[in-house]
C-alpha cells in the first residue's frame, strides 16, 4: 500500500526499511536458487543440495548453525529419520536435531521459533545443549506432507531471532522442499536400479550353477527344472558324474527365498560337488556335507536335500534323504513308493548318523523328486496343491518323456494356483528307466 502524501518522517523511514528488507530477501532467494541450480547441474546429490540450502539459510539470517533432517512416516504415528545434513560456522560440533522438535513439527507442521529453550514451556524436561541460545525451525512440506525440517541455531552477535527471520526461513524452505525431494527420489531410483542390476547378476550366476544340459545316460531319460519364486531362489538340483558308471543326482531346498537363500544355495552346490568326487556312498557324502555346512552357516539356516547315486550298470539308486520331501518312485505298473531313508535336515547338527538305502530301477520305473514349492502351492482359496494331486499328475503322465512330465507337473501347479502368487521356489527332477533298456 503506497504511503499517503502527508506521511511522517517515521513512516517514511519504516517504509524505506521494509523495501530494503524486501530487496535483501529477493537477493537471498535469487542466490539460493542459483546455488541450487549449480548443485543440480553438477551432481543432483541431495547432500550437496541440502548443504547449499543450509549455507544460504545461515547467511540469510546470520545464524551459527543449521541442519536439514529428512523424514518419512514410520509405524503409524511416528517419523523415521532418513538423513541429516548439518553445517556449522561455530567452533563446536554441529548440534544433533532434537527428536522432541521433530515430534512438534510432525504434529503442527508450521514454523517454530524458540528464543530461550531452557525456559520455553512447550519443551519442559527436554535436555538441550547448553550452548543453544535460540532456534528457528521450519517444515519442508510437499502437498501437505512433512518431508523434512530445516532448523537454524543461535543468532550471531548474541542477538535473538526475529519474526522476519522466521518468515524468511519459511520462504527458503518452501522454495527448497521440492528440489530436495526430487534429489532424494532420484537417488532412491538410482539405488533401486543398482539393486536390480545386482539381482540380475545374481540370477545369471545362479543359473550358471544349475545344469546347462540334461545328462545322457544310456537306458535312461533324465531332466530337471527350477522356477524361483523371486528372481533368484534357494532351490538347487544337479547331476554330477562320479565315474564311468555312476551319476549323482540331487535336489535341495535352502530355507528362505531371494538373495540370502541363493547365497547358501551356491555354498551347497560347491560343498556337494566337492564331496561327491571324494566318496563312494551317498551316506558318507551327506554326512561330510552336513558337517561342512554346519561350520559355515548360521544357526537359523538349514537345507533339505535328497541325494542319490545312480549306478547304470546295476540299475540301482543308492540314496539318503536329509529331511527333504519324500520322492515318488512309480513302477511300470503304476504302484507308487516313497523314498524316506536318511535323516534330519542339513546344518542344524554338526554330527548325525545318516542312513542310506538302495532301490532297484526296473524298466518303466519313474522317479520324481520335487521341492515343497510344488506341493505347498496354494490357490486363491488358500488350499494346498498337495501330494495327492502331484501323484495323480505323475500317474497320468508317467509314459511321457522326463521333460514333458516336468512341464505337465509345473502346468498343473500353475493352473491350480490360478491368480494366487507363487510363494516358494518350485523344482522338479524326473528320472525314467526306458522300457527297452
């Protein structure tokens, strides 16, 4: 509003001071925006951007220290601190942002000025740093949501902050909040892309650990396949040549899913392959693997494993089942047996006397080894696929090739699950002795 023609000298002086303040504020905001532009152009680092904002805030209102604290909602009514950036022009270390201030800002979402923290009735009982004389705290808001807090401490020259200081700091926060949020989201997106790339690399590594081709054993048709619930998983199957007449075959299931399970799965693969080449029995191999895994894994992790050695001259399978799902062995006539001999899961006891059994492989016999992701698959009604359905699918398709049987089993599970998500890794190995052999 323009001054009246008969304005007094005092009014003219006040108007002149107001105009000077307005020019100073515009200059400060222009300098802030220019600094933010340089920070964005150079790196888009949220740390650099927040330091620029704090530096400009200290300069604008002549404060000793400043800090930006970014937050996000946590556990309903509380806030979780994401990152802090502090700048100090004083000799002592930067102040830590007081959680009571954060709580006040979360509730009120408006500027706050405290001229004497020790006597301020709003913060009774709060243990302030003795050197804090005063502070101004303003919210960083995005669409009415608190994203962070900008706080400055101690006006230089032993003066107190003013309402004009609070107003200017609030303007700086309003101009800066979206820039800070954009930088933080950009960094989060880069971190997510890096994590995705790491997962893709882990998938390629894990895929290389699984057999690249099915074993070619005269008189037998053998195949295996695994479908992880996530990009990588904890199921493992393998075909390991022992000598000219024997081949080891196995299917293991590491507890858990995702990257942690895939790491233990890689450990299992290395351990099992190393021990297979140095022993003559399934029982001895599993006992050694169990001890090594116990020594190299944490107590809450374990592995179920079916391990067998197929002798193609004797047409016999010697096996040990370490707490795994009991495989189905179907005869040519359709009768089904379960392979149960063995012991507890691997890596929970350092020593365990695993047992071994041997079954004959007659022409037309079909062995199906599977992980619990098959039988424990659920449909939208939360009902399990179950062993009975699996046995029915095997019985219906036991004359198909090993690869076709795996496809029929996986297809039946997917059809049963419908729209329900895959909750666990699914792996199947099929070993068939051909009728003509």
